[in-house]
């Protein structure tokens, strides 16, 4: 019944029916509206981490490429730092999202 309205909305929050949950942007598994601010905070923090990770990746890749062109970095150093090291840094930065806890009501 509400799924068409959710589909047309800019942002939809649903709880309950399977159709509504599939259509909504945010699906509340528990019927607790007090968790919506937590979902918003978590999504904002996630976007910050994505921007940080992309920026870090571009800067490090550019720096390693520049140092490789100038002859200061060997191929294995570029792979170790620019690829594996950067992958680890991105993963560790993303894991910081797990520390965001909902406020107690």
C-alpha cells in the first residue's frame, strides 16, 4: 500500500512489510524510531570515511608514482606501500565506523 509512495519519495524509512522494506532507503529491522538519528549519524560518518579513503588513495598513489618516476622508489616498494599498505590503511580507517554507537535513550 505504501510502497509506491516510498518509491517516489526522496528518502523513505520503512518498518514492517516486506514490500515496504525493499522499497525504502532506510529499513528499520526493529520498530524503534529512536534509531533514525543513529542511522543518519552512521551514514554521515560513512560518507566521511569514503571521502577520506579516496583522498588518501589518490594522494599516496600520486606520491608513489612521482617518487617511482624520479627513481626513489622501486617496484616492490611501490607495490608494498602504494597497493598493499594503502589497502590496509583503507580497511583500518573503515573499521573505525564500528566504534560509532547509538546514544542511549
